[in-house]
């Protein structure tokens, strides 16, 4: 197999972490292009992988180089880890009709009609990170060929050391993992914390792990925090060592209601951290597959009240929730097997 891989992003968020692990576990060797500058290129270099790693700055120049590789170096296929470069892929696919192109659609914005425009060449395969994303593509592009869409859920790697521990919580500690931004649902975080502060006496701490994007909603959230009486909020920034920050809390809340497949869901589950959130998007999809939808809530006018009740219930029955996750590990491994994931992706290359 002679294939090229492109990471449009140079950051080290969920999509890039998936690709990083893919490159560790695959038995094939790839030429890998990564956007620079950024932490991702450094991470891959530090891993000392066997792949040929090349940084790029200009997207247009990158695809000009890839066109030459396809034309003169007998490369058979191209895999792109996100959908932001789809216009370049569509152009290459029209020119190189005998080559194969695979694009991983991970973000809602990449399902829009202005990206896909109802058409992709027959030599392009779109890999959807969830059924939610596949349905969004079909909804926004009703004329697209559904045979060129395939949902492949990201794989699950267990933390086999973690065991359920029976303990009583003196303080409820909750982790929120991901960028602190409008897109990640910071306005909903503000709603929930305000409801708790006005209606509950129990001490609670919220730990935010992720880069802070100072948009207008984040600034409103920071102002609201100043008035809280019973809540402590800690902004920890982006921390690459997951094991260290997972020790600081007992459960996780994800505030984005339409995240296609939050990587943090299974990162948390692997460490027996129950994940609360909304019964929609990727979290709702995965929770229903594995039977954890009972700690999710619907988005309606009363959702903060319902979420607070879920927090109390999980904190009072933490051991039982940990045990339920622990007992599902074999099912996680069966349905989200890393070797199966790799074999499916590479069957299209």
C-alpha cells in the first residue's frame, strides 16, 4: 500500500489524537503531512514513528506536491483526517480518476452544502465519525450518493489499571474537558453553574481543561463566576498528560449538544468517569449503544434543573456508576476495536 495521509490541523485535539494512535497501531508505513507550526508535528516527531513525517504551511502548495506524487511516484491513495480540505480533494479526484481518496468527516461544519455541494466523485469515500454526522451530510446534501458514506465509530483503548473504588465524596468534583469557547457550550456551562449556585448547598468544584478562547460568551462566563458563592471554578488550560488531570475529578460533563463524537467520552469511560451531557449528537448516540443514556438530559427549558439532579444522583451512587462502566469494557472493545477500525479505513486505501 502506497498512500499519503494529511492532517489539516496542527493542533493536538481529539481528531489529531485519533490519527496519532492510528499511526502507532497500523502496520503500514505512510507519508504523513502535518500542518505547521503546531504542537501536533512535535508530538509525532517525539513518538519516533516509522512513517515519513513532513510539515506543511501552504495548503495550495501541499496539494500541488500531492498531485505530483500521484502523477509521478505511483501513490495509490490519499487519506485526509478532517473535511476542511474537501475542495482540494474533489479537484484531485476529478483529475486522478484511478486513484482513491478518503476523507474523514468529524465536524458538523464539514457536512454543510457549501462544503460538499451535493456531489463527490465516485473515487471519494467519506468516513463519518458517527451516524449523527452521516445523517447531517444526507440532510444537507440530499443528492449525494449514500453509498459513498460510511460510519466508522472511533475506537476505544481501555485503561486496564482502573478499578471501581467505593468512596464517599466530600466535595463533588467535575471535569469539563475541551476548549473553553462558545462552540463547546460555555453558555450552557454558565446556565448550569448559576442554577446550582442558586438552588444547592452542596460544595462543588468545576475543573476546566482546555485552551480558553476569549469570545463574548466566555467573557460573560468569567464575569458570572465572580458572583458564585458555593462553587469553585478552576481553569487549568490545555494539559497533554491525561492521567494527571483525570485524577482531579470524579465525573465529566460535556456541554456541546451536537458534538459528532466527543473523544473525551471514551477517554473518560476508560478511566471509569461517568459522562453527563445531552441526549443528542455523538454522546447521545454512544450512550444509547452502550446503555448509559440514563445520566443524559434532553435540551429543554428545564435542563439545568435536570442536570443538577443527575449530578447529585451520580455523586451519591458513584461506585455503582463506575461498576456499570467497568462491566461494559468487553462490549466497548468488541464494538470499538482498534484493529477493526484500522482494517476498515485501510480497505479504502
